[in-house]
C-alpha cells in the first residue's frame, strides 16, 4: 500500500487521480491511500442530495464554494480545509467480509484515531460514518461514501478535525434530518493539528489494512 499526502487539492483533481490509480490497480498495480484536504466544496452522491442543499448555486459561487456531482454512494456532504479526507484505492474482491467489512474497518480506523486524541466516538446503527455524543444528541465527526469499480474502491472518508464546521450549515448533513456536524477539535476543547491526525490515521490504516511500513518518501507529512 502506498500512502501519499496530497496536501490541499481540488476535488476534481483528486477525483481524476483516483480514477487513474484505480485503472492502475485494476492492472495489478499497488494499492494506494491518498490523504488530503479540499478547498470548500459541497458534493452530491449517486443517491442525490440536491434537495438537502439550503442555498442556490449563485450563493455558493459568490462564496467561492464549488458544487460537485460525484460517483460515490451516499447523499450530500461538505469538504473544506481543516477536514482530513482519505481516499483508499483498495481491492475488496478477496477481502473477507466484502464491502460491509470494509466500511467497518474504515470506521474502526477513525474511531481509533479519535481515541488517540482523547475524543470518544462510535458507530451509529444504520448510518455509515463515525459519531459522538449520546443517543439523543449524536453529532457526526466523519462521513463516509465510496464507489466500487471492478471490486476496487475509491472515494472514502472525511474526518472533521479543525474547529470550523460552519459549511455544514448550508446542507442537511448526509440527508439526515436533525443531524449535526462536529469536529475533533470541538469535542476535545482544543485545536488539534491536522498533520498529527494525518500521521495517526495513516498508522491506523496500515494496522487495519496492511502490515508493511510506508514506502520511503511516501509517508504522510
């Protein structure tokens, strides 16, 4: 598995890179995990999500916010600087448990990453991703949505790290009425360095999905 830090990269650039890597993996190439941040963008999944956008495209454009239709599953979500995005381009055809286990493992990676910074989090039955808070006040820390092509995954997860999650005010989060967004920093009561989270997330991905060290020069910075 290659783990590559792409820094801040546009949604479209990252999507093109994912598709190119997916084609390489289909031909027997090495699996890859991309870690990155996006400029402000609201994305719609294959199941739609436009009905959960609270403002028009003209308002988004005036605020420098992109609106993108995607190839992933799920509904509407947001990406922005301060949110850590991970795109695993992994084979799942022979992975025990298939896609269900793949999601479980990604959730486990995030739960363990949160715990390393003192943030308690958990799964929520029927709602992919990672949450915190009690049953009556669950807040979403991490959204997940993938695409699968010829048994190879792309897209992935978005973990809110920095304190500012105000972009979510423009949408109904993942199409779930009443759902609230939060972040690691908000829950911890202190600003958490996204670079530190990136290192821990990379370590947890290696522990869950592979057993080999990062290739020289490709560690997350």
